C-alpha cells in the first residue's frame, strides 16, 4: 500500500488502540467494584447495574483521555502518552470513588481503589510502551524539506530536531530560486515545511503541494491565526468569511468572571496550608520579602501589580533590566527551585484573580516595559490585550517559559479567537498536567537572554 494512503489509517488505529486500553481498565474496574463496593451501596446492583457503572467509568476515562491527549499514539512522546493516560485514570477513579460514596451514603474504604489504580497503571504503562513501538515501526518519521526565505530558520530547526521520533530534516533550502527549481525540490520530497515565506510565493507552494498530494507543514502568520476563527457567510453564491474582533461578549465576560470567583475561592481554601508553609520557608531562608510584586498589563492596557512567591534572591534585577531566568540560574534560591518547578510560586495570583485584576485563563500578563518594546517590534502584540490576562492559557500550556514573544502571541490569539467556556474548562484541567512536565518550565538559553537584554538597552 502507498505510504501516503497508509497514513490515512493512523487516526483509526489510534482510536481502536485507545478503546482497547479503555476496555481493559474498565474490566479491571468492574471486577474490583463488584468485589469490594457493590454489596455496600444502598441498593446493590446486579448484572445490568454493572453495565451502568461501567458506562459511567468509560465516560469519565474517555473524557479525561481526550482532554489530556492520551490517545495521541505516534504523535506525543511515549512518556507523555503514559503520563496523560495515568493522569486520566486517576481523575476517572477519583470521580467514580465519589460516585460510589454517594451510592453508599457513607465514606467507603479507598484501599481497594488504590490497589485497582496501581494494577491499571501497570497495564497502561506496558500497553503504551508496546503501542509506541508498533506505531514507530508502522509510521516512521517523515523526511522533511524545509523551505525558507529571508528569516533564519535555525530556531525552528532546533525544535523540529528535538522530535526525531516524528520528523527528520532531509534538507533546508532557500526559496530564492526560479519556480521550476522549487517545483523540482518539492517533487523529490516526502514532506515540505514552509518557514515564514512571503504570501505570494507561499500560496503557490501550498497549491502545488495540495495538487500533488505532498504532505505540507506551514508556520502560520498572524493573519492565518485570525482567519482560522472566521465564520462562514452564505448569503449569496460567493462565500464570505466574517472575522469578529471585539474580544469577548458581555455574557462570556460575566460567566468567565463568575467562574474566576468560584474557583479562586475554592483554591484559596484548599491551598492555604501550602501557601503558609512556602511563606515560612522563603522567610526563613534569607529573611527577605515573601512576595515578589511587579507591574503588568492586562485588558485594554490596564496596569496592575501581580503577586508571586519570591523564588530569586533579593534585588535579582539590580540595574532595573529584565533578566529572564536561565537553566540553573544562580539567582534562584533553593526554595525557589522547588516552587518554580512545581509552579507553586504562582499561587498568590489566586488573590489577583479574586480581586478581578486577572482571570484564571487568558494571555499571560506581561511587564509594562515588555509590552511597549514587543509592540514596537511586533505591532500585533497589542492584540493580546483584548482579553484580561490569565494565570494559565494557551501559551502556558502549549508553549514554554522560553517561547519567543511572536510564538506566544500566535498561541494567545488562537485562544482569544476561539474562546468558549468549555475551552476555559479544558485549559484549566490541562494545566494540572503541565504542572508536572519539566520541559514547560525550560529556561532561556544564553542567546535568547542576550537578545532580550539588547532590546531593553
């Protein structure tokens, strides 16, 4: 079978692979639940009742697998797949335990649930390892030819090369050539990646690849991100795209604010003991201030003071210049290393959310001077200010600490232009996963730090 046609079956295989692991874990759940919990509920279930409880379990498990990306075999790294499925399993088991408590009208032993989770966890790890090997054998990495124009593709190449399990760079070619030469390069390539090529030529390449069924990757421009969220208009026989640019509606803002208040109050109550311990540890280490405060920009350019637990030494930026944290930054204290790695340094921002200066989900509020400087280099950077700044968001989940301002802007616009309450809920749940992923807190390298500092001088 032709490799390109074979690729069409990958999604179907992912689906059946995921359903198989869901089926196995559900069977284990039903056996444990029947043995340890069924007789203790108010009205014990019989044969059909097990199917009902199993259906609830399947629903919970699949919902979290979808949210955390646990069915992305051959797409995410195997460690990410296992972690996503294990986290989905824990969330599903917690919910089904709470459901069992309600059916029993009393708290029941959690020990069988823990034993069941451990057994299911081992099954998931072994199964995912085998599926990863199978998918790598059936779907080897795509050999990509990168086409670029005037902008240096080095940063993008570094990111692509980090995923050798998915992509192999075959060649890197400048498109400052005759069209016939470009066509020849495309014809000899398994896949093409267009990196920041000007619109006219890019459109020709896109259409040619589409015509010849050549796999194509494109780094989007700001206009591409905006157009993706447009609405189809069919009032006459010429199709139109309607692009709304007013930010959130009144109803969306109201519901979003109510969610912010409710969730922030719950988080404050639950995490207050941890915040007290962190505050004592920071104070005990060097007697310096517990909190780090900084002026940031939010909706419509409004300036507010953000609060974090201090993770660096006092006066870490003596000269007033912004010095982003690098890997193994000597300015980060021992306590700071722990709270930064676990994102606990962000906890005080829950109070900023409660006060209305921030939202749970939204573009990360930037420093005032950064907004001014980034906007000079990237005028579209101001588009981020169409919504209130957030504790978590698209750029925090799909980007990293050292993601460039331009890429963060595109990620934030994807959120703004596709906003929904369900998307907010999904991003809040996904944040739980990101907290435990080390690469999301990856610091800036020396080149990136030098570029940021040179912009401030």
